[in-house]
């Protein structure tokens, strides 16, 4: 069977960046995220705000190794980092006084990856 590879240059660059940060900072979480993102697009993770609301508490930091969608309600402020997010999801997150970051921004802000939940 033929090996599938991503042709999205932004995604390829992010995967390389995460692997490099994992080695340099000795933080296994970034390698795990890189492996999630390396999967074929049909196997990538899609998370709705309702799931984030269910599994987080106020002021948690969450990473979604895929796409964030807007289905559901968010009742408390959280920081969410994702590869991509729908415009409506970003708006609902802002309405709940939460914050949206890209994965690269989260790595720069928290290089060790401490106190970060992976939701998928």
C-alpha cells in the first residue's frame, strides 16, 4: 500500500517544528501532537465546543490536534490551541471570554507543555 503524505506546506512545517521542539525541550506532548497531525486527513481529529465544555474547567489550556468546530455551548473561559478553527467557533470562544491560539503560538508560550490537555 502506498504511503500517504500531506501536501499542505503549513501542516508539514508545523509537524517538523513540533518534532524539533519535542527533542529540544524534552517535552513528549509535542511529539504526540505531531503524530496526531501526521495522520491522513480522513483520520484527523475534529472537536466541537460542547466536548471542550464537558471536559474542561475555568482557565484550562486545551490543544486540539485538528479542527475546532462551533457545535455546542461554552460556559467558561478556556485557552484553546488548534491547527484550524471555524470562524463561528472562534466567535463563540471569544464570547465566553476564552482565547484561541495556533499550536505554534502555544509552543512558544508554554515550551514544556505543562498543564495542557489534549482533547480529541
